[in-house]
């Protein structure tokens, strides 16, 4: 039996064509039906750096945060105070997310927890008839992505992933340009994520764990660990995004690269690869406690093109697109832009930035044929989510579609972790062909009480 839930033709067409979808998610069940002018009530799970940015944004957009939930009560209290100041109403503070899921006045849940804590709350939320905004990367394993997609479809809920490039007008324009045939045939796509100071290092030094400590008062460390193997509390893991350096909690620096990878796959029409290979290692930061490499080079075979993904953490001279460029009519200096995608057509080369930065197309000698500035798309993405809660249309960054990109990301990590070999992948079965070691990484073991259920 084929396990994969195929991306439906309509979903693929709708999203590859960058047009918001039809009425596919009728509101039903326990949650209220939202009127056009009604204020949307959200619950925030995860009160760290990204949770704050999202909460501020959703309040700016006119929504209200009714609940905040975090494994650390200090973070939760600080967030509740902050939001009280912003919306003149203090959100309820809850240690157990179920309280928000049981409240029929909560319209949707915003999840901004570490990667190992994405699948379970998302699935529980849709089971409780809530729509979900879930931060990227959606899943920690391919199996989790299957279960999440299955649950979203089964309960007919809107689940938007924080893959905001999908809501960017300049990205939609790039898609139209490509679909018009102006680039010609594209047989090579290069995705870059080579930047200074990513999670494999601590400010340009090797990542050193230091000594374990007693968890700070207010932090439920066991809850924070969730389904991942138990280990003592390290402030270096909990704070400053340190957990991204460990496979138990994260997908490595694909955490960041997923934005460009997803953008590239969107532009190429949401294809699935048949093979992957990956090379890399801890070349520069050798004496490190981090699991993840500081250089990872991946290559994917698609039907009619090859895509490469280059993730690096040591070149100090590379730069992510600056905030100034993201918010103005400016282009990055492409050669040293850390987060770009290059599409090599038979007629023209397109270089496109993520989160703003726009795109250019070129022929020989650096002659620019077409160009477009771009803005950071966080706001249109959030607004698209809020609009879809009312219209019940399929959002940009729908789980089913982004899960396809996430699978590609997982493939590259599995290829790296199984020893830099070329692996052949059956995308219909969502399994590697004749490779037990690789297949063993499709799924992870959970500590019992935090298990993602087989039956969603
Ligand atoms: N889309 C984007 O542009 C973007 C940008 C930054 C981060 N992110 C994503 O946002 C997510 C969160 O990142 P962050 O920087 O805020 O991390 P963080 O470590 O700063 O915050 C995560 C919070 O989740 C809490 N938490 C952990 N387990 C929990 C649980 N079971 N219940 C409730 N709270 C729990 C932690 O205590 C912490 O306060 C990640 O997936 C990250 O990749 C997305």
C-alpha cells in the first residue's frame, strides 16, 4: 500500500501557480465560525524569540492573543506582560496547552517551539478543531510530516507553516516569469545557505556545551525535552537557539536553509527528487560538542534537473540580506549573499533572494534582462493566515505543500548522517530504496508520554 498522501493535483496547481486556493476547508465542529469583521482570538505556544515577533505581528494585524503557553513560566509571564501592554488585555498564562485547545473561543493556535516540539501540538490542535500557524521547519522526521499532513486533512483544518517566502509578491512575480518560459529550460538550481555564525558555532568559536546545571526555577526541563531522549539541563542548549546544534532537537542549519529550499521548490513547481547525496563534516570548528556539520553540500536528482544545497557556517565574509535591503528598493551584493537561489535556464540565469532582496535575470557578460525589488514577506504571510481563517481558503505555505519541501530537507540530512552516500528514494512510498540505515532515520523514538500517535 502506498503510504504517501500525494499532494493533490489541485493543491499543486493552486500553489505552484501562486494563486490562493478555493473553498477547501469548511469551518465545522467545536470552533466558532468567524464573521468578516470579527476579532480573531489566538493562543501562542512557545514564548521565545520567534513567538514574540509573531505575537507582535498578529496584534498589529488586529488579532488578539488570548493565551500564552511556555515550558518556562518566566518567559510566559514576560510575554503576558508585554502583550498586555500591546493589546490592553492580559492573555491567560497556561502551563498545559490543552486548556487553550479546550476553549471554544480560541480560533487558532500559533506554535513557535523548537523543532522537536512541532508535530505533537500541531496534531493535538487540529484534533481539537483549531486552525494552526506553525513555525518552520514543520517536522523533525519524514514520518512526523506524514502524520501532520494526514491530521490536517482528516480534520479539515488550516495549517500554515512559517514559510513566508510563499506569500511574497516578488516571489509570485518570479514564478510567473519562469512559467512564461523566459529563462528557458532549467536543469540546474543552486540553493545557498553559507553564512557566518550559524548554530554549529558560538559566535565564530567551536560550540562547547559547558557543564550541566540544575534547571532554572520556573523551567519544566522534562517538558522542554519532550519526546527527545532525556539529558541534563545545559544553559547552552536552552538559551540563544543553542538547541539547533543537536539532532535530538532540530534539523540542523536546514532550519534556516528551508526558506530558500522551499522557495526553490515552489519556483520549480513542487517536484519530488528520486535521489540525494550529501557530503560534509565539521571541518572548521573541529573541537565542537555540536552534532551538526559546519559544511554540508547536498545534491538532489529530479526528473529533469539537479538541485544543489550548500550549507556552510564558517565564511566570515558572507552576509544574509540586511534589514535595510529587505525593507527598501535595493538588491544585495549577490556574490556574497548567503541566502540566495540561482536558477540556470537555457536562456537566462535568475538569482533570487529570500525574505526580500528581490530578483534579477541575466544573460552573458552580466547583462541584466529583468529585475524586481522585494520586501520581507512576514506581514503578507500573517495576513494571508488570518484571511484564510475567515475565508476558509487554502493558505500560502499550507502544510501539505511545505511538507514536500521539508521531506527534501530531511533527505539531505539523512544522506549526511548515513555517511555521505548517494541514496535512492521512492517518493511515492516515502522510503529509501534498499537502505535500512537511511530508512531507520525516517522516524524517531519518543519518550512515551510525548509520543506522536500512529493514529491521528
Ligand atoms: N519563519 C521564520 O522566519 C523564523 C525565524 C526564527 C525562528 N523561527 C522558528 O521558530 C521556532 C522557535 O524559535 P525561537 O527562536 O523562538 O526558539 P526559542 O528557543 O527562543 O523559543 C522556543 C520557546 O518554546 C518553549 N517551549 C519548548 N517546549 C515547549 C512546550 N512543550 N510547550 C510550550 N513551550 C515550549 C521554550 O521554553 C522557549 O521559550 C523554531 O521552529 C524556529 O525555527 C522561524
